[in-house]
C-alpha cells in the first residue's frame, strides 16, 4: 500500500461512502481524508504522490458512488471549512457551509442570496456545478473563490477562470474549492425570510424532499433551471419529457422514478448504486426513443461497479 502523507486531519482507509451520500448507496473509498484546515489540505496534496487519484466530495447530495467504491483519496471538507461571515454586502462562506445556511445568514444581514435556500448541498459543490434555481445562478453572485490545486498550491479563482455555464464550470480535476465570496443585492431581512419560507413550501409541495434522493437527476435540455415565475415554460424540461415517455413511477430493483416529481430518482430502501444508475440509463434510452432528445445526467456518478461474482 502506498505510504500516505502525515496530516493534522483525519485519514481513514477503506471508508464506506454510502452513509455519506444522500442516496445512501456506494462502496468504500481507498482513503477518506478530512483536512483540519486549508493549510493541512494544501500540505497533504503537495505530499501526495501525483499518480494518486483525488476526488473532492461535498455533502453527497448530488452524487451516486458506484457499488465497487472509489480508488484513490476522497477529500471531504468539514468543520474547518464551514464558517460564514458577512461584511459590506459580501458573504464569505467555507466550501462545506450548507447552501441553505448561507442563504439564511445572508438574509439576516440584508443580503439577498435567497435562491440558495432550497438548493441541496454545500457551497463548494454549488460553485463547481454553478447551482441555480428561480432564474438565478451561483455565477450571478460569484465574486471569487479560494481553491487548492492537485499540486497543493492555494490559488484564487475568478469567474473567468471557472467559465460558468449551465450546471458546469472549468474547475480542473483534483482541485478542491475551499471558500467562496458571494455578493447579492440588498434586501429587507423580513421580506427575504418570507420569500424563502414560500420557496420552501413550494419545493416541499412539488418535490420528494422526505425521500432518499439526490435532487434533480437530469439537466433540463432547455438549458436553464425552473424560474418559478408564472410564465415559466415547461417545454424541454427533463421532468416533462420523462412524463411524456410514461416513466413516472418506473422502478428497477430498489430504485424508483418519483411519483411526485419525475426528475427525481429515489432509493425506496434497498437500492444499489447499480439500480439507481441503471434506472437512470433506462430513462435516458426511453426518453430518446420517445422524443429524440438525449437527457444528460446532472447527478454525478463516480467510482467502479461492484466486482462480478464468479
């Protein structure tokens, strides 16, 4: 086994990842590293053999880890990366700070990042995937981010560096976002709190928030998120294409397309990662047969399938 660098954080071999993902599936990581702070993370990556794969993992809200697990080192940021502060209309948030917490703390300080309130996950993932809803995106409020490169350098990233697009950025493989600075328009704290409460109620009424799920499964072919406005079009929305193909409620093993919102995969209790990914691929195939449109995954699928039993 490759000798691993010394660290002030926690380094665990053979760590199961299933309990760290919202879908509760997946095999073990060769190593799980939870750094103490950004300097610890930088020193670890600088000392890690360059051929060792690295996968930064957030809170596992938008992720299927395959049943055979992940080779290399999974990096999961925790307590040393979840601080939130507000000054002069700008919000500085650690990458592990939950989107919902950032929205609430910003609102209390009179900064409108309310669209983040209903987005599952943490700020690091929101930056990496340019998360968005209600017609607003992380790119709209992004000022800068600090990240650690695969070589262990601490760098500052601009919007130009990341090249934000719908659900995509150009963050290099193995780089770990540690912190982001965001700037939203000013807003009345009470009005922002009321807006966020309304958004939560609408989300809970339309999405399976009580189930084991990973948020939206596929990107909208329309190329934008739902706006929530009265004139929002549902043409070329992933859920409407899945519905048109007659797939709402479809099952495969312990995996199911939600009856409540057909762009959500749910683990009904005994699903494997193979069940969930296989059901998603079935949906992609049948939607293409129905509409000629190829759905693209929004949920990240990583790792290796379970070994074939002899």
